[in-house]
C-alpha cells in the first residue's frame, strides 16, 4: 500500500488522467471512468490487489492505474 499526496491540483478522472505525487511517482489511469472533482493536493492511497488502484481523497471510488515513473 502506498500513501501519498497529489503534487498540485487534481481535477478528477477523465479516462487517461496522469497523476503526479509529491514523492515524484507518476501514475496513469488505465480504467475508463469520468468523474469531475477539484481538489488541491488531496491525499491518495494506492493498493495492489492483482492490479493497482488509486483512491483519491474526496472521490467516491478507486480507479485502476499503472505506474509510469
């Protein structure tokens, strides 16, 4: 499990959203789901249960992601 924070503004999921975390990790959405939600530096939790899922604070559910960096 990874706990971190978005580096800057988060505008929700758009289908292929790239999220940079404050620790330098970069993750990209790989599951299509659209949901707008603006937050500044929200906390995130990434779990790995057969695939990585990112739950962003304030969002109703986790989304599948893959690590780019």
